[in-house]
């Protein structure tokens, strides 16, 4: 009889222990599941706190890492009115160097126009600097593409040289004081959603 009682007690203890382990493990597993979203959210938090350099790099724009550089210029627009860097003070300047003989330059300009329309009221000014061509060559392209952003003429190519332009198209981003912030060599779809988002972030930060 005693053996039967002892056996029953032992069986009960083993059963209780088994149930405790099962439920205890389940609770810990549930706790891990509850913690999982926080763990998954961590990369999003890091993404939200990315530096402006990382944001630009994600869309193919290289942040300028040298000392603050401000390169003044004075160039005529298509009406021969002279424009200088000081005229754009207080705005982030999208300075694009291009030529009519450059197919990628012409191809990206409609997206530049849409970019200018999208972010004009947010502090971005788009300025396209034609390199080493005259007004009679440039103006028909501008009219044909219905461009409304500012076009300047770098007839001798000196401004492009000052900004270190080695190929076309090249885009240089200037901060609100006129310092070089970043550069992009080559074609881009400037109104792509990820590009717009990156430049919006830039405008908020700088």
C-alpha cells in the first residue's frame, strides 16, 4: 500500500514537473516572441537616425568630405543677365553641369524639371550650367524640353573646372551658404521616390 502511495506521489510530482516545464518553456518562448518586434524594429530605428551622408550615398550621391569649400562664380543666363553664387544664398543649390552634345545630360533633364517643381517651395533651387556652348546652341534645347529652371552659360568652362568637373553630367549640391556638400557624376532619375526622399531629408537637415 505504501509503495502504491509513494508511486502515486512520485508520478504526480513527475507529471507536475512536466507540465511546469512545458508551460514555463512556452512562456519564455512567448516572451521571446514579444521581444522579437523590438529586435526587428531596431534596424528601422537605426535607419531613421542615419547620417545625411548615408542617406545621400544610398541614392548614389557622394558626400563631400574635405574642408568647407565655397566656389564663387558669375555667369550669364539665357537673357545675358549675370548671376552669381550669392544670388542663391539661403537655398540649397542643385548645380548641374551639362552640354547639348551629351545624351545622358538631355535624358535626365525632364526629371530635373520635376524635381525642381516638387522641391522648389522646400528650399531647393535647380541651376543647370551649360559647359562651353553659346546661347544659340543651348536655347533650342531648353525650349524643346520646356525647362523652367535656371540655365547659366559657362562659355569657357572655367566654372566647371573650378568645381572639379571631369565628365558630364555632373551635379554638385551646395548648402545654404554656398559650400560644396556632395557630388554626383553621371545620369540620375532625379524625381525617383527614393531620390526625392533623400533630398527632402537633406533640405530638413541643412
